[in-house]
C-alpha cells in the first residue's frame, strides 16, 4: 500500500514510525511547507520530499494519505485528496468552520471516499468496555475533564487552534457524543487572565461546559490549560448510572463500580496503531464504514466543541445543530 504524509510536525512522528513498521506499506511521499523538514523525513523513511500536497499525490500514485496539519490549515489538503480520490486520515479537529467541514463531509459522502479522523481513543480496549458498560444503563449525569498545562505556538491562539475546547477537550466531547448521541443545548463559562497574553494568547485558561444531550443525559465537561502541576489533574469521563458508577481515566483505565463490587481494567492495546491499521485496511477494501471515526463523525465531534466556543463567546445557551 502506497501511503503519503501531509504535515510533518510533532503529531506525524508517531504515525510515520508506526506506518513505516507495518508490513506491505510503503511511505511514497512526505510533504511539509518546510522543505528541510520534508527532506529530513524523506531520508529517514526512504521516501520522496514535497512541499505541495497536490504535486505529491499526482507524482506518487498514493493510495492513502495521512494528514497532520494544524487546525487553521485544514481544508485544502482534504480538497486535494478528494480531487485525487485518495482516502485520508485527518487529525482532529476536522475544521474550525462548521460550514466548511459540512461541505467537505458532503463531498466525502458523494464520492464514498474512505476517511478517518484521529480520535484514537475510540480504538482503546477500555473504551470498548466503556461502551459496553454504558449500553442499556440509565445514565443521569456525566463529569468530563481535561485539566493540564498549555503548549505554546499556534495552540494559544483562538484563530489558529480554536482553543482548548476545540483542539484538546474535543477528545472528551467526542467520547460523550459517541456514547450519548447528539446534544441539543450547550451552556459554558470561561476563565481568562491567569496566564499572560504571551505569543498572542487569547484563549480561555479554563472553562466549564454543561451539555444537554437529546436523550436526556446532562454532562459537565471542564477544561484547564493553566496548571503547572502533574498530580491530581483529572482527564477522562465519569458516568453516573442508576446502578453503576463508571470512571474512565484518559488512556489509562476503566473502573465499573456496582452494588456488588468494582472492577478495573488498564489499557492493554496501542490505539494509535489500531487506528492507523484500521484506516489502511478500510482504504484498501474501499469500505468507508470500516473505521470507528469517519470524517462525518469527526464533524459531529467538532460541532460540539464549536458550540462550546460559541457559548463562551456569547455567554448565552447555544442550541444544536449549529
Ligand atoms: N489525536 C491526538 O491525540 C493529537 C495529538 C497531537 C496533535 N494532534 C493534532 O495534529 C495536528 C497537527 O499538530 P502538530 O502538533 O503536529 O502541529 P505542528 O505545528 O507540530 O506541525 C504541523 C506541521 O504542518 C506543517 N504545515 C502547516 N501548513 C501546511 C500546509 N499547508 N502544507 C504542508 N504542511 C503544512 C508545518 O510546517 C508543521 O511542520 C493538529 O490538528 C493537532 O490538533 C492530535
């Protein structure tokens, strides 16, 4: 299978290493605006360097593309893949503009193109157990969190990353959307001014979103990116069911407590490899349904993140769909 990479920054390194180690897969092209970086990665992985995605797709006959561009740069690479009819795996969040994301989703659907979005948590063995544990149970409220520190660069600028709700806590929103279905209303409040506006920082330092799902479940999901400690910083989801308390600790463990006791499982699989292998398998088979998070599902996840942003901006409740 001939695979090409678009965007060669931090996120691409693990994907390159994992795909390179797969049998029957060749990395036929690597593309980044930074030509030196593209040359370095091309040498490392026995590939060809490009600075333009369209040229690469045309000259390499790629059969699949892995796109790890920053959120503000999303759109054109997807168009290039659609024009070349090349299945693509795109890193989350799919887009900062919901209308543009929907237009891409429509084209993907019209072509029947295989796509995948980098919500790798869906491939965790403990998330499969979480799905099972929630299924059939009466859920009331849910707490979700992503509490941590702040990277620099484009991440701290709302017009570049979308802010933490869109770039990072979107993993938690995706999981909640995946488990409880569509949301009907979002409320949110934010905290600013804890960290200085260095590097054009204009994102919330923290926020709390209350989400009403159409099925009646209510979730409170908090985000923080001002913390300088590594202890007691929760990330994950706690689901309070009538007959069970379920605690998912992000990418680590799952505990299900019932009246008869509790059981804990820790992660035993590599969700990143599972996601990449699943995508390449689906691309080879030409089966858009053979992935756990398609472009359309990625749009549903980012819609919730963008609704939180709108509620933060307006201070008013936001009804969905956007
Ligand atoms: N799923 C996850 O857990 C996870 C983790 C980290 C990052 N991400 C996502 O991965 C994406 C990339 O993040 P990153 O940390 O690698 O960013 P990065 O800034 O480290 O790298 C991005 C690279 O893209 C290149 N680039 C920008 N515009 C381009 C264009 N038009 N054509 C070609 N190259 C271009 C830049 O030169 C840079 O090398 C983001 O959407 C981020 O949200 C996902």
